[in-house]
């Protein structure tokens, strides 16, 4: 297999500096890390701003993202960038909590679609959540249809989050119905310190691929709360034709790595397997996204 491997950099998420001093938080820091990551081999960049992921009204501000993205797009006009989703906020209409994603897609070329609902909050420390803890992160079929339909109308590429097998089944249903926007990439998220979905094992990957492969959709892997390269999941995915996401949003390995360290590690793995990291132009070609 000679297809280049797409490397996505998820550079901060909700990871605090108290956990890793290298996490970029300000727009200027995010821009610098994104540019470094692209120079090293990343071709998709995902970031959060400093608002909590779980906001009371589900709304995220657009301007901090634009401040971070402008220097990146000045140097790489075709870069693929996307924000986070307004999680929680049950009862808030999807058009409100997804509004910033829609506005930013006109600039970054990608949207974020979470095609399902999931309980979040379990961790490997074994603590059982309190009864009053936040309930599930919810996206109804109507919400999913709104996100996919608007993505298609915007001509953007959807980054499709798969936290549980049901998320993938929903995506494939939209695909079979001809209602999945062009340019889609399916992100298979595995649970590490965050316990959800399938474990980052060969069996877990093959379970997803049994569902996914007949579709022919491009896909990648990420390990939320772990080391996607160190645990072997990235190598298994690349050998099976997939792509990989790294970054300090997800990483929970030894020491205190930087985003640049994680991109370098992914590039080294790709090259050891006889492949090359995809450029931005090659990533657009693989996904079928116009420049």
C-alpha cells in the first residue's frame, strides 16, 4: 500500500497546563503549535479554545478560533481546521450549539459531526460517578441529520466522531442513503484513561473495521487518554489502510511530551512502515475535498 497517511494533530482539547506544560491555550500559542505540526507532517489540525467543553448554553465563541487560525491559513490557505463541539447543554437546539462549527467551516474547510449519544465521565481509577453527575452527551437523529445536511450545503468535509459502535452504524446508514457529505473521514476513538466504547486492541479495531470496510470511507484512529503510537494501535491501523490522530488532547503517556514530539513519533512510525505522511494537498485528494 502506497497511499500517504493522514496525520491529524489534536493539540489541546481540555488538557490543562497542570497536566502538561506544553499544552497551547492562547490563540497565539495554538497558531504556533499548529504551524509547527504542519511543518512536521500533520495535515489536519483540531483545537479547542479556552471555553469549557461543557457550557451551560452549548455556545462556543468563534473569534478565538479565528485568531488562532488566521496565521495558519495565511501560510497554508488549504489547511483543514476544525473546532470542538458544544457538549452537554441538553435541551439546547443543535443549530445553537453547532452554530460556531458551521461558521468556522467556511474558513477551516471542515465540520465536526458527532452522530450519536454517549455517557462520558468514567475513568480507569474505578470511581463510580455520583448520581447527580452530568447525564449523557446527546445527539438525536434529527441533530445528526442537521449536521450532515448543513455540512453538505457548506461544501465542507465532515470529521465524524465514533465513540461507540452505534455512532458508526448511524454514519453508515446515512452513507447508504446517499446523505453523507463528500469529503468525510471517520474517526475511530478508542477509550484509554477515559472509559467508553472499544479498547485499543487488535480485536477492537477489527470489530469497527468489520462494520466500516464495505463502505470504503477513509478512517483514522485515536486513543483518548493513552498513547496511540506506543500501544501499537496506530501501527495496526496504518497496516490496515487507516490514518492516525495524535496530540495533547488525547495523550496520556510517560513523561511530558510536546505536540511536536507526538507528530514526530507518528511520522517516524509512518516512515518505518514504508509510507509517507500526507501533505495538505494529498489529504484533500484522499478525502475528495476541493482546494
